[in-house]
C-alpha cells in the first residue's frame, strides 16, 4: 500500500472522530506537522508510530497500513 492511500485512511479516521491534528499528535507523542505529513502522504510512519496510531484509533495495524480496501 502506498503513502497516499495510507494518508487518506489516517485523515478519514481523524476527521470521522472529529479530532484535530494536534490532538492526535499530542496523544501519540509526535509533532502536529508529522501528522499532517502522514495524512498528505509525504511521510510514512515508523513501525512504532504505526502501532501507536492503530492503538489510538482502535484499529488493526495490518488493516490500516498493509491491506488494500476491498
């Protein structure tokens, strides 16, 4: 799965919950600009951050970062 698709998923998860980038960033211990870079597909989260994001959104890591939507 590519960075753009993952970014769209992350953006959807955040906006569906009515959260702002800084709220997610503070919760997982990264900078707000980092969340923005993930959502725009500019950067890919490190493995430890992938786990933190999946836990934060209460979703499966592999489903969020590795499986294509069907």
